[in-house]
C-alpha cells in the first residue's frame, strides 16, 4: 500500500490517536506523523514511548504543514480545538475527526474551518475501555468498520484518500449521512453503554448484595457490563450530551420493551419470553456471521477459575 498522506497531524493522543499512529506505522501509510495533546504529561509519555514521529508543544505547530489533520479529542472539545487550529491549516489539507457522534461534531467544527480545506468527519467503530496514550495498539481497527460522513459536494479525491488511509489501517470503510450515523450508533453503542452504566450502578446501590459478592460471583453477563461501564467518563458524558435526540428515542423504546418483558415475567407468559429470546439470539448469530465477533464460548476468554 502506498502512502496515503505525506504529513499527518493527530490532535489528542489517547486510545484512538495512538492506535491510528501504530497502525499507520505498521503499514508505512504516512511520511511523518506529528502529535499534540493539551497536557504536558501526555506529551511526555508520547515522547517516551515513541508515539508519533514528532510531538509538538502547540496544536498550531502540529497542523501547519499537515496534509491530513485528525481531531482525536472528546466530542465536546472538538469545536474549541477546531477554532484553535483553523488559522494554521494548510490550503488543500483534509481535516477529519474520530468522534463517536457526527452531527454535533459537524455543527461544532464546520463553522471554524476555512473554505480551502476538505472536512471529512469519520468514526472508527472500534475501541476498548482503556484510554490515554499508552492504551493504543496497531490492530485495534483491523476488520472493524470506519464510517465516513462527508458533506454533499466534498471532493471525491479527498474522500478516496481518507478511505485509502483507513483501509490501509485495516478497517472496512463505508459512507453514511450524519443523522443516520447518530441513530445507528445510538442503537448499537450509545444506549447499550448507558444500560451497562445503569446496571453496574444498580448493583452498586443494592447494598444487600455485597461488593465482594458482586465481584466474586460476577458471571459473564454482569462482568461484560462492568467492562463497558469502565469506559472513559469524559468521552461518554460528551457522547450522551451530543447525541441527545437519538439516545432519548432509543431509551424510550427500550423502556417500553423492558415493561413488556417485566409484564411477561409477572404474568408467567413463558411463550412471550421464549419468542423474544429466540429473536435476539438470531441477532447474535448475524453479528458472528458478519465477522464482527467470535463465536468461541464466553467471547474466547480463557477460563482462569
Ligand atoms: P482518550 O484516550 O481519553 O484521549 C483523549 C485525548 O483528548 C487526550 O489526549 C486528552 O488530552 C485530549 N482531551 C481531552 N479533553 C480535552 C479538551 N477539553 N481539550 C483538548 N483536548 C482534550 O480518548 P479516545 O478514547 O482516544 O477518544 C477520542 C475520540 O474518539 C472521542 O471523540 C471518542 O468519542 C472517539 N472514539 C472513542 C472510541 C473508544 O472506544 N474509546 C471509539 C471510537 C471513537 P490529555 O491527555 O492531555 O488530557
């Protein structure tokens, strides 16, 4: 694979940016990658572990010659970062981001960018519950989707180049419009995270079950919730505040379904429960057939007990 871009700037150096860097390095996809993070501590860690070819002490310096700038900060910080870098962008550069919400990011970033750059929002559908500059790894995006959300009229060559980069990084790339993206992700990611946060919160509140029992007897169901509920609080606060409409719509539906199941349990409607669980089981099969998860028992975990 040939180099997609000569100079790339990563703004924000957490899980996603560091994984992008290691994957770009693996595939020799960029001539030089410059990085910037707001805290000196993160920049020091980045220098220590060789994250990025150059770590800059200002966002302006990082973006000034870049052909591609990728904003890798929480959704709520995207607008301020765009404002800071806008005067320093090279004419003809592409500005992208990796935010988990798209419409709010487009509304926050778009107005600051000059006419002479291409703005192509993106969202890699891959992550872990870890954050920070040390948490990234080159294979994070392998075989996962990255969704590009170009506005109508965006130069097709610019979109193609970004697509080439993400494919070189290992991702499968598709295009989607921002509103649809936010609804799809509301169902597949945002609402499930909120439910996991709630479930872990409930267990924590239920003082009749002790903390040690929760930990000791946590079977796969609860254990998987705790992994999701350990995700970065800033990132997820911003996701919910910026994908309000879709999240509230889905939670409304979720509550209705929960009541229906609650009623089936109360009235002993086993047929309803069985039919419901049969339908949901088929969805799991679909995910495995699409190569988006393993069908190994317990997600391939090695049983250590
Ligand atoms: P992360 O590991 O927590 O790193 C966030 C980075 O953003 C850090 O370098 C941090 O700087 C910087 N930052 C935080 N608040 C900031 C602010 N107010 N102004 C400027 N910089 C700020 O985050 P991540 O998981 O890589 O997430 C980055 C983006 O990717 C988010 O928009 C998220 O929605 C999206 N995303 C995440 C996942 C996931 O699973 N984690 C998946 C797909 C997309 P310091 O280190 O200096 O504090």
